[in-house]
């Protein structure tokens, strides 16, 4: 197995594990999949699983644990 793929899978799993509410977990999965697909569509209107307004609320209004995600990202960056 490619070491980069293994590392990215661990990072993806660790990020998802930092969300305790199911609705936040679902939304962040949609966001990550959308960004990782890199289809060149900057707007989230193409996300079909979650409404654009639900994604906007998640990013702008909900008090989700950004610090936990930043810690995970830093830890993975230092390991690399």
C-alpha cells in the first residue's frame, strides 16, 4: 500500500473522529468528499447529500470543535 494513501486515510479518520454530533459528522464528510473530489466547483451547490444552507450553517454558525481539527492536522503534518 502506498504510504501517502495510508497517511491520508489516518488523517481522514482522525478528523472524522473529532466530531461528536452526527449532523456535524455527516456535514464534514460531505465537505471533505467535495473538496477531495477536486471537480473545480467552488460552490457547494453541487453537494447533493446536504443542502447548501446546512453546510453554510455548519461552517458559519455551529460551535464545532475547530481546535480539535487543527490539533489533528498539526500532528499529522509533524509526523510527515
